[in-house]
C-alpha cells in the first residue's frame, strides 16, 4: 500500500501523487536482436486511480536500481520490473517492488524534471541478457548532442493503428535535434536545457510513443554505449513520426542520482 511521505524507500526517497498516464509504444520500429539492449526493463505499474496498469520503459543503471520517468511512477502502488528478454511474455527475471522515487521538483503539468528511480528488492546478476547501461558523465555536461544518432527501445504496437502490446522488443533509430524544434510543438515551459529533442533518423517515421515513456535514449560515444536521456513527453498529436519526442537529459541529474543510489558519477 502507498503511504504518502512515510519513507517506504529505505534510503529516504519520497513519492508524489498525480494522475495516471497513458501507456506507450515504439511505432514503426525495428525488432531488437538478443542482447542488443540488455539494459532495457519493462515496467508494469499498478496505479491507485486506474483500473488498468500503466506500462513504461526503464533502464538498469546498477544491480539494484532502475532509471525511469517520474510520470511513470506517480500515484503508483507497486511496480513489476521484467528484464532480460526481447519477448514481452517471457522475461528472464521479474521483480516486484514498492520502493521508488520521483525527482522532488517534478512538475506533472509540463513534465519538467521528469526522472525517477526504482529500487529493486533483490540484486540483478549481470549476464549477456541483462546488465547496466553507463550514464553519460561530467565531461558531456555542456553537450547538446545535436546531430547525434541515438536509439530508444520498448515493447508495444509497431504500427500506430494497432492497440495491443508487441510481443517483441523494438527500437527506433533517432537523431537529436535542437530544442528549438520541440519548442514548435510543445508548451514553452516543457523545453529547457534539461531536455533533449529527437526526430526519426534521416527523416524516418520511427518514434517512441506512450508507454515507451521512461525508456533509455542511448548513443554510441567514443566506442562506448551511454544513456544520454530518457523518454519524457509524447506530442498530443500522436505517434505518426510527424512530431518530435522530448527527453529528459541525464547530465543535469547526475548528482541527484548519485545521492539517491550511491552510483558513481562517470568522468
């Protein structure tokens, strides 16, 4: 049971109460290969004010912690984390937890500071199928990542006309563009130096969609895979690929992540 501000997170993390969010998917995406996104986690979230669960993505950032969007965790009663498989119905490991947190300055109206942490009850034992993604470090604190090729993975429908979850993990190949692009489509207060904006790579219509929210935006930088963002906002116009996606940028929150998890900040 959720008890507001009574310390259900051992390390002192708090949860907030807001309205339920819709689930989301990857649209027009490619089917992921085994071991391609071993950090990807599928979250099924029981919400106190909704009859059906909320579906989101998350990433493994250590053997005990997951990173996701605050909007996924708001008003949650419990979280089921499925990991280690590219098949939705056949996870290699499942954990249930009530230990989670949202950023204390999360604003659900504009999805600002849209970042959250899930603490698992049991440790993840790394393998080719499940392991942590490195978070981009301090050296990139001023980077806008404009023109960087990046990937978002998730389960869900792979055509916008469909309404059911995909059995296969899929991914979208995207490009980071200037925040000015997102300012054309999102409320001004939603776009800031703490956000990243993406469109389909090379003008493709590949895009993340509702329920892929919280999933990691990853890029291959200097020979290593790093998480540079997490999916935060989907345009009200839908997931046709016409509208850009808005992501929470990781770097401004490295200190908060360190305080909450003890995870070292990469140089």
